[in-house]
C-alpha cells in the first residue's frame, strides 16, 4: 500500500511518480548543511552518481546544485566555452533551441545542425560539420523531451574523438539519465547534465552534472573568468570535492531535503544492475509503442533507432487536439502531457514511462495507461463524429 | 507532539526548525508543473509573497525560482545593471564581498563601502558616496548572516530617494525576510531578495525575490541583453505573471514539492498580523542578548541599533574557539553555527533564533538554548582551566 494520498498517475515526461521512500525522505527534519550527518549524505550522493553514470575515473566530478535542469546549460555555457568560440548544437527538438540560446547568452557562437521533427542529424552530417570548424563543444540532447527523439551518443562521441578530438562532448541527459544507457568513461563523454525529476525519480529542484577531467582542465585553462556567478565551476568545484571527501564546505546553502530524496532514489537505482533497469525500460517502451501502432497512431520519432525508451510522443489523428484527449485520460486516472515542440504543440501528446511506473512490478501504471489511451482515443473520435 | 523524529534543535542562522505541516507538505505526491492544481498553488504562493513584503502595488512582481539565495544576486547583477555601470555595495560582513563578486562577474563596477566587523557604514558616508557617482544600484545586506549586523534599510532608502532618486535600492534579505520588518511599497524599495530556509521556515532550495515596477522598467530598457540565461528576467517574468494569473507556463520545471512547503509556511505567517511576528522576534532577541551579556560575552554587533533580531553573533572569550563550545551545545541538544566572517571565523559563534523556535509558544527552544549556552560556556572554560 502506498503512503501517498490517492491521485491520478503522473505519466508525463517528468516529473514522474515517486517511490514512497523517496517521498518520505523529503520530510527529513532540519539539519545544518555542514553537519557531519548531512555532509555524509551529500558526499555519498555524489559518489552514487558516479555509479549511475558508470564512471570510475577519479578525474571526473559529479555536481548537485539547487536549480532546475536548465541550470546545467548555464554551467556548460559559462564555464567550458568562451566568448566568440564555436559550439555545434545537434537539434532534435525544442531543447536544442534553448541550449543554443543559453550558449549565445554567454557569448559563444552556436551553430545548430537541424533535422525535421522526429528526425535527427545524420552521422555523416555531424562528421562533415565537425570537419568544418574547430568546435569547442558539441551538444547533444540525449532524449529531446519535446519529440521523444533519442540520439546515439555513443556513436556521436566516437565520431567526435576521431574527427575533432579536442571538442568536448556535452550530453543533455535531462530526459535520459536513469533509463537510457550512459557509459560515461567507456564512451569518453565530457559532460552529462540532468535534473532530478525525470527517470531519476526525485522531486524537481536539482541540477545534476558529471564532468570529465578533460572538461575540468578546459575550465581551468580558460582565458577569461567564468561568465556566470551562480553557475561558476570556480565556486562549485571545491564544494563538491570537499563534500565527497566528507569535509563541510560552503558556497551556497544546498537543498538539504532534496539531497536526501536524491540519496534515497540513487541508492535504490544502484542497488541492482543498471543493465537490468535499462532493459526493463526498453521492454515497457516496446510494449507501449506496439500498442500505439495498434491504435493506428504514429510517433513523432518514426525510426525505431530514434525512439526514446522512456517516453513516447504520439501524433493525434487529423481533427483532434490535446484538449480532446487529455481530459478523457484524466477521467481514467492517467495524466499525459500535451505537445511542446513549437511548430507542432497542438498536434500531439506525450506519454512518459519512467521510473517506478515501469520498474515496480507491483504497479499497473503502464497497463492502465494503455487501456486508458485506447478508450480515450475511441471516445474522442466518437465525440468528433470520426 | 511533533511528527518529526527526535533530533537536536537547529538554532543556526538557517536552515531553521520546520513546522510539522510545512515539512509534511514536502511529501506531496507527484504533480505536473502545469496541472491546474499546481498552478493554483504556485499562483497563490506568489500572491502570499506580496503580503509578506507588505506590497500591494501591482507593478511589483514576486519571483520564486529553483536555486539557493545566492541566485538572487545573479538576478540583480545580470538584469538590473550593465557592463561598466556602477554599483554601491554597503559592507556589513561576508555577504557583501560575495554580492560584489557576483556584480563584477557580469561586468558591473562594485564599489564597497566598508565598516569594521560588527559595524555598518554611517548614513553620512552613504550620502556622500551617492553624491559622488550616478550609481545604478545600491545593495544593502539587511542582516549579514556572518556578523548579525542589521542595516536600517528604511533610512537608507530615504537617503537614496533624496540624493540619487534613480539608483535602485536592492536589499539582500536572505537573513531578514520573515523576522525583520520590510515595508516594500512604503519604503520605496526596488528589490528584496531572499531564500526559503531562513525566517520563512521552508526547506532550502528556493530563491525568492520581489521586484518593483521601476526595477522591471530598468530591465526592459537595458541596452544589452541579460547577462545570464538561468537568471534572466526575460525568461522568468512572463512565467511568474502567468502563474499568478493561474495560467500554466513553462521555462524550467519548478520545484513542485518546495513550492508546496513555501505555500504552507507563507499561509501560516500571513494568517496573523506581521507586526506581531516582528515584535515576537524582537522580544526573543532582547531576551537572548540580555542572557549573552549576563554571561559576560560580547556580540559582534556592539550597538543595539545594529543588532539583528533573528540571530546573535557572539565573540568567544580569549582562548576558546568554536570546537570548544559547539560540541558541548550539541551534547545538550542544541546546534549553533561557527563563525563565518573571513577575518574572524574561529573567534565567534552564531545563535539563530527564527521562525517556529521563536513564534511557537509550545516550543522551549530558546529557553533550552540559553541554558545550554550557559552550561557549555562554563564547561568549556573549566576544560581550559579558565
């Protein structure tokens, strides 16, 4: 039995449903941010992140900062690239536009490599672009939450290392960390940034990053000072190193309750083989995508290799918009999200399938959602005389 | 009976002890950040902030952003002043140095008006400085958490309006909002920034601001784009306006659980006259300061008019350092903080007296802390043979 009040099941691409223990750790009594007990919790949390990212290289450093996932873009844009330098932004939806805007705020030149909605730039296009200019960073949205398009970061990282070895590989993993495989060391990545409220299964409010030694060296040898204060690695790097070494440290007060929740969920996630978790998400995704096809519906991401395993973005039939469908899902106890991509928001809906809704065999969230989707679509079409 | 596990009483200058209901609202089940229920909670929270700041001017706008209090400095420095423009920073401790560093990160020239530890710049010095240059902003730390020095923001704002009417009056209220009087409209302030975890009595993780119409106009007429992405008013202003008008809106996922906690504590605080709350804090402060004097101890803030009402920074006798005293307090179930001011950190301790520890008559936190302080000092002196 859940300790939570009855509520509709939240199946959007984040925030997601919480495990009871995670939620309960939010109501931890007040603690000093420099008390030995909290320092231990925070230090362990950082170390657990290394496990989640499959990184054992001590030169890499995890960060947990009060802020939304968006803040991770600022950390990259204000520390790892300088004014007038070039960034290559791979565009698979809404979030690349925003990352590019962030890079430009701090003076970098962002070149976007765009693909049509539901597609992704080809490996050939990426290779060609990398040969054109000495890009300081390449950014990849691992899963674009607006389209459900998955990028192949392993393969892209290989191309970068072969063609332009000094380019930092930056992965926006906001909608992928915790449900899509990421092998930080093995794939030779430089930054993976994410947020707490998606597949990690923690309430929102934490910006989470893992940064390679190469990225940290790039920061340390930059010519100009960091272009942000709150997002400055100069301010945060010693803090994170100290906490991991169980030494209290202060730059800004950490969000103690959220750190407890993160500690709980990371302990749960890393207590089992990650490969098992990724496989479970892939199986649920396959089942959902088959059900969507059975309903005669198409996904924004058309090619199987482009399809995220933790969310499905579904085109509505001609004549239907999200307000025709979402209230009918809610009536059945299920919450999906409307579209988000600027050019098509009114034409599709998004089904998030992450975390406990997928991994907890005691929950029937996915089955219920598939049934609800079927019924809601039928009802919506009937209401429109289709 | 508290629903919280037994724990030592946290009497540092933030985070502070939580009310049970506030803490319980942290474990609210997962909600979409754009659901009608959450939009209502967030919208009401923003409106409650107007009450807390005693502002009814619709041109002013409250903001609640995922981040620590530090982020508020970035909001000011990257939106309300431009590269090469001048800021006057009144220095009453550690936090002015940091605010100045933040302003400089974004290109402003920060001139600090310093006072010795425990003192504050005189009104004459402030007036003289304002006559020297057309400062775009003046920043005042209402209560410097490192020294417990209180600034007279009402009087300083009067001087600014008389001598340099275009200068924006920016108040760092991180350690004052909720326990020291702030009459935003009446005192004609431009920005008050604060954080959730001090006298507001909410867990840490929220940067909170109220901004005047004049400040917003300054932002809207700036020549250069905002110098930060995550802290950009261009990104946040429409979001806050929408939420307050109960319209869902998205720039970055808000920290839904923390917003619930903030809603709960603001509802509690504003359900009674604020003047009563400030008086209760002042009475507790008087009692604590008298007890400190009885022990023969001196405060960093020597003059009564310089003394904060929500914390007391206490010089230790010659030969004693925080590690001689703090563990002895902890043994008695009370947590104080060590010093923080760079030049004197090892020579003093800080006693925070805010929120429920002061306002809940059912709690004996202050009495217990005074007793514990007496015993701990005696024991520490004996141990040193004093």
